């Protein structure tokens, strides 16, 4: 992945030097692709049903008030100087530029970018107390993406065939998936789903959640399409690595690894095939309207 030409965003809050916080999860309404990865790895290793561990990580449960765990930690705003921080700021900056173009051309609207919080161990979010084990997630209350960069180390260590530079597009996919949730929030999709889920049973809520996550996968593909048109930044094997990541975090694969069988009604992020399919849909078309995982209704 060639990202040197990407503009570095200044919308980064670097809390990595603030020291880890301790405490428990509060409101827990973050949207986390990374959380499912970490939970799946833990449940696989321990033989625990991943649904037990996933408990508080489900998507749009924003009706619960966030519990404060103390003052927000100090943060350095701007573009981090270290290589990892530079990479995150570059992906965020290019996503801002591409989504600004998309909102203007496809919706006639002005894109309002999110802020991205880098932290170590744990931090406070608008959705409650955030812990590294959740992985990257989006909080719609404060319109921030939260990222403990140790997640990238876990990604390289756990997934075979992905190391160093070869992992960068997979990492960018994870970041832009979370930004995809911000796009859903701006378009009014998340509030509509949240309201609808209040009157749904468990299986229906899960099904709606799957559609939210698959749409965020598709939006990550839309960003990749538009950025590739602009920069020709993809190298051989990048897309395959991202698809491998999408496959590895499918609900069916994680459940099969953890339990030996699959329970489709409990899916919250989609199957491996679905996740790969929707990322590819966005990547091939570069058009938001082709990411209507709901069929008709909220789009």
C-alpha cells in the first residue's frame, strides 16, 4: 500500500502518552469491527462461546446513557510524529478528502469528518469506558473513532500471511470500516436502525446489526475505489489481504472456531462470504447507493 501521497489529517487526538485508564465499560454503544476479531481470538483459544464475550459490544445500543468514569484524559491534537500515527493520520486524511468529494457529488452535502482517538489500554469515550480488547470502534454520541494501535500488532501476529507492509491495507480497511459507521450516522441510517431495534426481538436486532456492519464494509470498499482512482495506491496482494481479514472476522468462521458449529440467528457482523462480498461491492462500484444492504427502507 502506497500512502505517502495521502494528506495527513489533523483530526487526531493522541492519548497514548496519557497512561492507561482503569475501570469498566459504561454505555457500550460503540461499533467495533476490531472487537469481534479480538473476541473471536480469545473465545477460540479458550473454547468459550463468543456470544458470551461479545455481550456489551453490539452496535447501535445508543439509548443507554454513558456512565462517566472520570475526566477525559489529556490528548495531543494534530498529526502524530511517529510512523504508526502518521499512517493512521494519512488514512483518516484521505478518507476525509474522498468522502468530502462523495458527499458533494452524490448527495449535494458537506461532509463533517469524525475525530480519531489513539489510546493505549483504555480511555473514556462518549459511549462509556473504552478498552483495548474491544478493538477499534465508532461512538456515534461523540462522533469519534477509537483505536488502540496495539490492535495492529495483534492483526500482524494472529493472521498468517499478513506482516509489516503487507498488513497496511488490511489496517486501512479496519479504520475505514469504522469511518463507514460515521458516514451511516451522518446519513441518518444509524438513528433509524437504533429506533427500529427498540421494538425488535433478539434475532431481528441481530439481523439489523448485520446489515449495519456489512454496509460499513461496503463503505470501506467505496473509499478504496475512490482513493485508487486518485492515487493508484494499491500494490499486488493488498486487496487479497483485506479480503482475508474480512473473511477471518466473519461470524460463521469465528463461531465455528470457538464452538465447532454455527448459529446464524446470533450473527451480528455477517458471514465471511457476506463481508467479502460487500467490501468487493463497494470497491468495484465506488458508489454509495450500491451499498444498500437494507434493500429498501433506511437508504
